[in-house]
C-alpha cells in the first residue's frame, strides 16, 4: 500500500512546546553536550476524530515494531470502551516525527512525511491499530472486525468505510496522548541532519519497553537491505525483518537471524582470506547454537566504515564488494539448505543405510501409518523445508545436517576479492550428495544421531568441508580427463 506524502494537518486539543522560546534562552548557557540535541517536541492530547488525517495518510513503516492484534490491543480496546476518560493517562500514546513541518494557528501543525522509512508514526503503532479498530467497530459487524489482525487489514477496512466514518467522526471525542518531535530549526541543514540521525535512537529507546529486538533495530539501519534484495521474493516475503511483521496461519515465519547465521559461511571464507576490513568471524558451531552471537557479529561488521556508509540519516548503504559477494552466495545457501534437508535421507539410504530407522526421524506416509501398529515413527501432517516451505517426506532436527550446510564452504573460492561458487552448487549437490552422505555416516555414528552433539561440534563441520572439497577435486578431475 502506497503512503500519501501530501501534507497532513493535525490538531491538538491541548499542546505544550518543549523547549519554548523562554526555555531556549535559559538552555543557551548550558554546555553543548548537556543541551537538547537540536530537537523540539510538542506534547499534548488529540481527539480521536482529529487522528483521521493520520489514518488516511500515515503508515507504520517508521515504527520499528509492526503492529498486530493481541493482548496489547485487547487491553487498549477495553480501556477505550470502559474508561475513555482515563485513556489519556493510562496510555503512552503516539509518537510522531518529521523534519518537514510548519506550526499553524489554533494548535494545528502541517506535517509532511517525505521519508516514510524514518518519519511518521515512530511509536504507538499498537495504539493506532486499536484506536482504528475501536472506531471501525461502529461501522462494521463483529465478524468483519474479527478479520482484522494487522495494520494493513485495518487500513483496508478504514479506506472501504471512510465515507461512513466521516459522517460519525464527531462522536470520537476521547483524548489520546500525542507527542510530535521535530528539528528545532527546520530551515537549518545541520539541525535537520542532527534530527534525522537521532530519530532511530529515539525509536529504539521508546520501543525498548516492547522488547524491541536487535534485529529490528538493525533492519532500521538498513543492514539487511542488500540481503532482502538478493533473496528469492518468496523467501523474502516470509522473513520477519522486524518484530511482529510476519503473520500467517499457513507456515512459520523465517527469523532474520537464521539468515544472518548462514551469511557467516561465506563471510568466514572471506575472513580466512583476509578480505574483510576487520578480523571478524564466528565459529562453525555458533551458526547453529548461538545465532544471537551471529547477529551481533553481523552488526559489528556492517557498521564498520569499511563495509557501509551512512546515507539518508541513519540508513546505511553497503559499499564493500567482498561482503556484497557473500550476500550473493547467501541467496543460494538458503535454497541449498532446503535441498540438502530434502535430499539427504535418500542420499543416506542409497549407501545401504536406513535413515528412517533412527527414532529421531519421523516419516510422512499416510498409508503406511494407517497400517502400522506402532505409529510413533510417523507424522500426521506433511513436513516442509525451512525456507521455501516445500513438502518433504521426512521430518528430523536441522542439527543433523547443519555440518553439511556449513560444508558448502568447500565449494567456495575467491575471484577478484569476491567469494564465488567454484561450480554450480545445485548441480554439484545433486550429483555428489550420495557420496558425501556415505562418508558423513561416520560423523552421525560418532554423535549417535544426536543433533545437539553433531551441530555443536566444530570437528563435524570441518569434516563436512573436507568432504565437499574432496568431491570438488574429484569433479574437476573428471572434467579435465
């Protein structure tokens, strides 16, 4: 849904300016590090009906957390229904921010959200969602209200009933706490730039009470943009880039830290060849057991001046071609992860073994399950792969194949300071996974098919890398012969 960037005029019922001209005179004698950082705020109350322009034109793109219905919105709706007179004191309200504004008469402000990624509704998305549902409940029945889960659902209902809502808007006279932050001098370039640089920190701090994840903050910094652009659109659409963003009853979301963990496979390759501007890596086993550490290390890398530069306020732009090449490889890794998960059971069995004989492995076979006396080895619903959500026959812990996924590093090489595939990885896995699976049985037996022991052991990962490297040598010798 496109956001209308035309001017929005909002009206406060009551508003106070901080700092006002008298305050600014007093603050002018304070040292710069203790002064207010070029930011002014207007705090007060707005009537519900005066929020209409925000519902018409604003988005939640700048809000680090996506809003969806749940206990939080239920509590807000209950307060609006039962004690609307106490709502302005029970709620932290809505935080707005923009660098393009004009103070008008009669407590009115003209706002332009020219950069929806960093301007608009900075905090209070759940309040806005609940208030929107509260007003829509006057024009929609319970069944239609029950269909609203996300902000986008509410906006769609809002637009379809906008004319009806306009006719009853005067009844929405409840007060809502609203805070507007703006640059202290919108005509001064330095003041505006300082404001834009501060907005992300303000968003993060305000959202800490809502358990804002590190990944959500990093998403706002633009650290994931290059990864998102390279992924298959089907996969990118399922990634929870910020908290609460993804919602579906059909499949589980992909956590962004799962992607960041995989990114360290090519990034480790780059670091081993001293191609990164700082010495940074993660141990192979941490890709499975400590994805939080992978995320922190990723942020440290992306924030380095030799990797990215700040553009458009807080948003970073990738400038390092080596890191960019690692993201190209990552786009393949997520699909190869699924391919190995789907193909490994048959590849293992092709060596005369029985993958399904292990109690940790469950099989999807409705006919066999119906005939079996012991149904413990079967699953009722069909398993799917982690990223593409493709149906598979076996369900087993990902830890069993994580060393093999890391082993794909053995197919990577360096060309012109870029990490690239030495050969087509999809065709290679198709051709050589059976051989690698046969050798990999040794690792599985040593770990006794314990996915935790297997995935948390560095030696198992390096063994897999070695097997892929040996298979690559065999492959090249065949081509050369």
